[in-house]
């Protein structure tokens, strides 16, 4: 009886661990590294240079040369460049033609080792491929949608890029309802080979703009990088929910000073959450970002 009880307890423990971690990793790992996760930013052509100057002034780093190119599978034209900083990378687009649907709705791009394997893995883990893979000037791209309506680009380069690792890994901030959060988490963990670092069902509501009450925050780490799944009631004051990336800095006050000194606006002044101090900033062109500093104990 004791052995049976031990076996039953072990089975429950393994099942719980599976649901929180790597049990869904039956598909191959396709991630390369966090520094190849780029936040996609679309601004008007007139705002491209102002955005780039302000973003780099805030976080440091440099831009790749700006090119004018068609990066889509249908006729279009945009300026394109990478802003590479120690706190995160931005793929910056300034379209001079109308942006074809559903482009502009994808939050980021993940570099994968093999596009065919990645798309098969995404589908096996519950994603829909909403833009079939297509060639671009330096590789292949596709757009997938995860449960809850979360759109992401997957990309593959003909020549594997070589980027320096981030000093601080940014977090992909995903807002979801309670109706879809667990489905999304299960799907993304399986695809990314990630693990849950924490699941706080009573995180302070101030972190999502709600002075009272709580929300659920699930922190995920995977070979693609970091992700914060923010499970809310959807009653979010502006601009919460518009920010898709959270950038970690060593000195928040200094970063905000650099941001405002280079044309950005602080939309939500500094506030204290659990383990961090944060603010929300709008850069020239309308891109909203969360910037945070971890508490000393973190």
C-alpha cells in the first residue's frame, strides 16, 4: 500500500511538472538564442529617424544601415533596419506603401534553425500558420498565431547571423484573458522548450494599471528568451496592453532621463510592482514600451 501511494504521489508530481515545464517538448527545439528575438516596430516614414535616435539614446547600441526593400510576399516598400542595444533589439519599419494584412500585428520575430521544422512544431503545439512561409532578401519568414490571438513572426536566415548576447534579456509581454491563458502557455512551452519561472495568481494590479485588486502573472524562460504572460480582466487603462516588450535597465531614473531628453514621453510615471520598479514610455512614432529596474534582491 505504501509503495502504491508513493507511486501515485510520484505520478502526480511528474504530471504537475509536465504541465509547468518541458512535457510538451516532443517537437524539436528550433530556437537559436534570445539576442535573435526582435521587437517589431512600425512607424511612419517621417518618424523613423526620430524613433531610432531616441531608442538608441535611451538604451545604447547601434543601428544597421537603413535599406529600402520589400520584406513581404506581396508588393510593398519600407525602410528597414535593426536597432541593436544591450537591452533588446528592434526591427524598425517605415512603410511608404499601405501595410498588407496581417503584417503590423505581429509583435516580434524569432530566429529559428530550420523553417520547415519550426512550422511543423508550431502547428503540433496548437499554433495556426496565418502567413505561409515566403522568401525575403536574406532568408525565409512566416507568421504564426497562438491561442489567444498572439501573432509572432518566425524567420530563418540563409547565412546565420552572429549577434552579441544581451546584457539584460527583454521580456515579451503577452496580455491574455483567463479563458485562453492556460491554452497559450501550454502551446508556447511545447514549442519553445521553455519553463515556468513563476506563476503568481495574485500579482499586484498596479502592474497592469489597476490600483486595486490583483491579476495573474506567469513568467516563462526559454531558448528564445523571456516572456511575461499577463492574465487580466481586460479592463486596462491606457496605455497598458499596448506595450509588447519590457526592457530591463540598471538605473530606471537614468534611462527615463535619456528617453525624455531624446524626444520620448513618459506615459505612466515610475511605480513599484513586485520585485521591480517600472514606467511606460512612448517613443517618437508611437511605440510604447515598458522599462523596468529590478529590486536589489532580484
